[in-house]
C-alpha cells in the first residue's frame, strides 16, 4: 500500500471500500458520459470528472476532521507534481483565456486526486485486479463504441 494512504484513509475497511467505489465510478462514468450531441459531451465529461474528484476530496476531508489528525508525507513524484501545479497556476497570471486555464488547472488537480485515490484504495492484489479489469473493460467498450460510430453501424450514441 502507498505510504500516503496512512494519512488519508481510516483504519477501517469501509472507508477504503467507499473510496474504491467512488474511484471506479469516476472512471466508468467519465468514460461513458454519452450525450446525443458530441459538442455537449466535451462539457459533460469534465464536469463528471471534476464532480467525482470533488466527492473524493470531500470524503478525505471528512475523514481528516473525524480523526482530527493531518499527516503529510509526500513522495518525490507527488512533490514534483505539486511543483508543476504551482508553476501552472503562476502561468495563469498572463493567461489570455483565464476560464480555460482554470479548467485545465482543475483537471490537473483532479488527475492528482485520482492518482492518490488509486494509491490509497488499493491494498491487495484483489483490489489491484479489480481496478485493472474495470479499466480494461471500459477501454474495450469505448473502443467498440468508437468503431461502431466510425463505420456508422448505428447513427449516433
């Protein structure tokens, strides 16, 4: 288990199970957020992604408040990512389109949250296989949908 999991997760299995369920839901719902209009899909998918990551952060904050303890123990990759996030945030000072820059920053932060949630929710080999299987099934399903749309076997999904 990742060393940061100790500071973010409860000792009980229920919190880790809930975190894993939300993580898998974010992966699946973001991939399968299908709308009749493709241009609307580019708005819906990031919203689902950011909402799911917000739920994960809320769960962690609730757990921290419940335990009344905050421990920070970042690995070198997490420190590097946080430095990158800080540099990205500073670059927004001169951004031409601040709204798009803020959305990109929010999506980067969500990727960091998903990385931490994945590290913290996977304790054993069984959970690792579950996450990998969900990602493989999601990838295959999305590929099949793309092939169907490419060959116009059905008008639109």
